């Protein structure tokens, strides 16, 4: 018998979020008169997808954790992903 159905799911992963495909981030929206049409509060386009937080993060391949900030030698802070060497 499968015990997978007894797993607890984090409530924030079931929360409905809106993802702007132009801004490439989760945004606030306002509803347009038509059913299931939303505009991005940041850029104003209608190119918005919605779904659970987990499905949006998985589908659009977003990092669940925001990039950690690392200080360079000259005092400038950059995202950790920018400090890695990608010249293979």
C-alpha cells in the first residue's frame, strides 16, 4: 500500500501565485473583465500565468531560494550565481 498520500504538503506550495512572463518573476496582478485574464501590476502586460507556487516554480524553472548576496574583494555585492566560473 502506498503511504505517499499521507505526506504533509507545505501550505505556501499550494498558494495561488501569478507569474509575469515578461518580467520573469512572481508579481501582483489586477483582473481584466474577461474570465481568467490578469494584467501584471509591474509592467502592465496580459502575459501572466497562474498556478500553485510549486507548479509555477517547477514549470518556469525558478530558484526557490533567492540568490545569496556575496561581497567581492572591492566591496561590491553580487549574486552568488554570478561569482561562479562558467568557462568549461
